[in-house]
DNA sequence: CAGTATCCAGAGCGATACTG
DNA sequence: CAGTATCGCTCTGGATACTG
């Protein structure tokens, strides 16, 4: 979502526009617990390919949700962490976590 | 998401599995304000095609998030409304609404 | 009105190879 | 290690036409 684009009227739509996809939410989940390296993210998110991880990281960086720190070392080291904006999404991810926990309980007792 | 599938370990992943896609969230948003007919949903969600709306409604019905009531009339009338499970997602959508409102404010003051 | 069926274009994604 | 580049397939989703 480009900052130059007109915002949708509905705030829910704005939010889904920024975190519409499954991978972005899982990346946020990883980064909520602190700064992570590229490889750590890749290992932490089951089923994500390198390409898709890179794509989503770039997109989220563009949207201002995360930040990227490159260390001039060999071998290279790149760290990702939440911006203030990204961090402000914490309540949403927590809601999703809470709901998921409740759902797990429900399924178990069926 | 099939009930027969094993649940992901992470509750966040469970939740995104059920509402991973943009349209589903917007359908939930519509139904949070009460029962809606097919046409009302179509009109209320800008940019959604009939096909995609139908697909997502079926999927959400399968997941137990919404329910479907068909009236034996001519012309046909079909109503959709949230199940208890679907209704329990309300806090998540509200979080998204709150965040979106804050984001709108932020963008305006830039 | 609320769908289903069909076709087709394009996006998304995995696999693989290469690089600073 | 953390990418980029390219290929090829799948699958989503739009457009259109038809129906109980």
C-alpha cells in the first residue's frame, strides 16, 4: 500500500490492505518478540520460501511497518525489526492469538 | 480450513488460516452489523465480484463462521449472518478498525 | 435474486541457479 | 548469509453467459 494512494474510507479496509496476507501476519508475529535476522525469520515461519519472505519484507519495509539494518560484515548480517508503526499492530496480533487459543480449546472439546 | 486438518501449533497461524484473506475480513465487517442478503453484501464490499463473494461465503460457511438461510420465495432470498464462532471474531475486527482509524489520523497529520 | 458454469489472463509461488 | 534473477506452473479471480 503506497502512501500516495488514497486511503479507503473504511479503516478496516486500510488495515487489511496493509496486512492482508498470511505471511505478513506471521512475520509480524516473529518480530513482536524482537529483532530477527533473515535466516531466523525463514526458520521461524514454516513453509515460507526465501523469495516470498524477501518480497513480503520489502513490501512491509515500504509500508513503514518494519525496518532493516544491514551490517557490513562477511558473511553478511541483516536484521529486521518493527518500526513504531509496526509495533502498534501488536494488539491486533494479540487478538488473533487469543482467538486462536480459544478456538483450539473449542476444537479439543468436540 | 478443514476441521479434520491438524491445527497449527501457533494460535496466530490458526486465526490467519481462517481469515487470511482480505475479502473474508470485509465480509465479517459487513455481517458484524447484522444479517445481510447476498446483494447487500455485494454492494457493501467495493470491488468484489459475484464469484469471489460466493466462494468466500461458502468457505466461511464451511469453517463455521457464518450461516446461510434460504427462503423459498420467488424471487429467491438468501440471508447470511454470523455464527457464534464468527461473532467471537468481533474483537479482532474492532482492533483492525481502531488501528485503521489511528493510521488515518497519522497520515492526515503528515 | 442468487447463484452455477466456463473460459481465460495474470498474479503468486516454488525450484533452481547465481552473487556480493 | 542474504539476497537477486529467471522459468514455469498453479491457482486466483474477472468477465460473461446461463438457470432455479
